[in-house]
C-alpha cells in the first residue's frame, strides 16, 4: 500500500492549441480536457491505473470535481473536508510539445485541517510501504510542514511507519532536509533546477544537461543522509544516486504531448519497483519508462505500467565518485527496516553537515524555445526520459 498526501491538489485544465501560442491575441482551442491533479493525486492515479494499492489523502470541498474525477477513475481517496474549492491549474500545449503552465496558489489550509490530515495519515499508515508527500504547500502552514508531519508520523508509528518519499521544491524541500530534521526522506525526486536550488547553486541548466554533474550534486544529499535521490533531467533522462552507487537512464525518443505529470509518473515507477524489491538500476529503469509514457500522453494523464516500455530505456552505471564515502551498503530504500541503525546513521550524517542553503522560492525558468526543454520550469524539467531532440518533438 502506498499512501500519497497532496496538501495543494488541483483540477488541471489543459488547452491544446493547433498552432504556436500567440501572446496578446485571441486564439481558439483545438481541444480541452480536465484531469484530477496535484502531484500526490497523480501518483495515486498512476498507481491505481496499474492495479497497485493506494490511498490519496487530500483536503478540499467534498463536492469538488476533483473527487468526482477520482471516483470515475476508481482511485481510492481520503478527503479531509474543508468546504473550500480546490484550485484550477491551467496548461497550454502547443503542437511542438511546448507546455506552458499557470498554477494558482490554492486555498489556505488552517492548523485544524493540517491536524486532521496528520490523524488520517497515522490511522492509515501503519504497515504501508511508502508515504509520499508531493507538491507545493498552500498558503497557511509553515514551510517545514512536511518535515513536521513526517516526524509526527514516525513518532506515532515508530518502526511501523512507512518509508517516506518527498517530491516538492523550494523552502518545503530545504526544510525537510535541514540538519535538525528528525526524519530524512528515503527518496526525493527533484529535477536538475530544484537540485541546484537546494544546494544553493545556480547551475540548474548545467545539471539538467549533464547526468554526471547531476549525480555528483545528488551525492552531496545522500552523504547528508537522504536515502536516495531520483533526479529527473527532462530530455536527458534521470539519474538515481544511493549510498551504493549512481546510475543514469534515458528512454528512446518519444513524441511529447504534455510533460505535466511526467515527474509524478517517474516517481510512481520508482516506488512500484522499489516496493517489489527491484535493484536500484531497475527502479530507475521503471521510473524513466513511466515518465516517458506520461510525457507521450495529452493533459495530466497517468500511464499504467502496461503502457510503459522499460525495454526502451538504456541504464548506465555511473561508477563511484572520488571522495564519496561508502557510509553503508543498504538495500533499496523500501527494504530498509525503519527506525533502525540505518536511520541513526543517516541522522548522524545529516547532523554533521552544514545547513542546506535557502533557495529562492520560485523555480527558475528554462530558456524559451530550446529543443531539449520546450516548456516552463514546472513542466519540462520534470519530464524524464523522452528525448525532446528533433525526433522527440513531433506533434
Ligand atoms: O503547484 P504544485 O503543487 O507544485 O504543482 C501542481 C501541479 O503542477 O503538479 C502536477 C504535475 O506534477 C499537476 O497535476 C499540478 O497542476
């Protein structure tokens, strides 16, 4: 069972254009669609599509179209009722695969709602394999809310607490990895820009384009005690770094329809593979296969495992990096007994490291019009696997 928590869910409205976006003009949409959205919601949708056991925990008004969409798709959810309408996020897709996204801040979450979310997690999480926190934090809670909830769950469930995955950016990610964090994530899924931000660096573009450099940067976080870093690199695939090694994987070129949700799909592929006990390199293979399959679908659609092509993914071991201490030889994160010496070692490692620098709160935009990154920072860099070189850009 994989439990996802989305503090800021969304209804994703996608507008498909038959030509390039013309700013300042009236344009007719070629097609539109609406999907349940928000990163954790997407992960649960992808899991359910593949027949995996999942529950999506999310706040929102009971009658919101988001929950009707989940009912229609047969996705189990636990709606923490707020009476507030869920935000609508807009995606505009152009024939060349360029994806432009505008996300609303979302309705404020009060302390009482966060408390009810913690109670729901604790009541469901004992014995689950993974607890996934994904997406932005809406107005209201402090930026360390994920770190606080993770430690509350660990405090309540002890060794029965699930492994913990985190897919967010900016201050909530920085806070979750800060030296004082009681529980560090077993896996995080930044893109190259988010990884650079997290380390207080400005070389996000370079990391997105250079898997070796991304792996070296990710290693810094593994040295600080993060179990695994799955870093998606847009058209350059993805890298996975654990205490045992580093791997790069890339998918054969695919025709990109919408990169929205590709990163969520990639994390889903990783979690499913880790849950069944695959090796790290196989977990990465399935992550990239899932991400590429999502990028080939319009709107915020999540592929099932049957729609993915893991055989079209080339995985390369990147080899050890000079100066990287072999702190332990742990199995994949999901196999690690929880609340054990492994955790203690990770916490010690984290405590001896300097604070992770505070990143800017906004994600840097990609240079417009580049072949390998046709969309905005939120969408394009999240898409692992598909080669958006000339062959990957067919409409
Ligand atoms: O504003 P956030 O929470 O960072 O991201 C929300 C979002 O862009 O993420 C998903 C794709 O990953 C979409 O379904 C959704 O609209």
